[in-house]
């Protein structure tokens, strides 16, 4: 019964994903590429630091500031499962320490990436950000989804962490393609012709 209920809860997200993805991509294409991007999750120990690291690597030497923060206590390291799963994607989370989300950080960011709708609402309500400036990262997933939000690996198996990181990497690729014309990495040249600067 629990499995059935879980599957039924995901039906709206599966049905609405294509439209949400289309709206999210159109919104990104209509804006100037941001100079500062902030990735946010609950605790800033699994998803947002990995998102920031993957995005930092993707934008390379473009001069884009990328940071991460969370709603819970600062100064905590990424758990061993997060460090191991991130390493398989070429990301070193071992030096990471969690940061608390503050008004200054939210104001610094041109674009805020969150992991689910609840986090988007909290960023908008607490810090006065417009919804257009807060993107639910999972909406960019090019694959079919069972949930709009990116799964939280906290107190889950390392497999959940690997799955979340694979999804984050897909979504960041879509984000970079929409904002910077797909050119990635430090060696990338100018953005694709016709893209606004």
C-alpha cells in the first residue's frame, strides 16, 4: 500500500514535468546570463554544494560567481557518502563546510537554484525574491521524472546520493545550455552566436 501511495503522489509531477521544463527553459533563455548564482538546499551538505561545484566547473573562467547555502546550521562537513558520490563525478566535497542562507547571500545572487517548491517558496517569502529569479533545478531535467524535487540524500543510502547527483548534473547541463549557449569549462570560448551577453 505504501508503494502505491508513493507512486500516486508522483503522478502530478510526471504529468506536469514537460510543461514545467518548457516554462523554466523559456524563462532562462529570456534573461541575461547571471553574474552570481546561489544553490540552496536544506542543510547545504549534500545537494547545493555539489550543484555549486558542478556549475562552477561548467562555467569555467567566465567570471560567474557561484556559491551555496542552506536553511540549517553552518560549519558542518559534507557526509562521507556525499564526498564519495561527488568524487565519482570528479568533484571534491571534502573541504566543504555548510553555510547558513542569509539575506546578503540571496541579494548577492542574480539567480537562485533550489531543490524543491517548498525551498523556492521559503526563499521568496523570507527574502523577498521574485519567483522568476528562483529556479527549481529539477524542472530542468531532460529525463522523465517521478518527483519535481531533487531527492534529499540525508540519512539515505549512498545510492540515493548517486541518483541525486546524476540528476543534478543533468539539470546543470541544461541550465548552462540555456544561459551560456552550451559552452562549458575553462577552455570554452565565447558564448554561442546570437546569445545575449
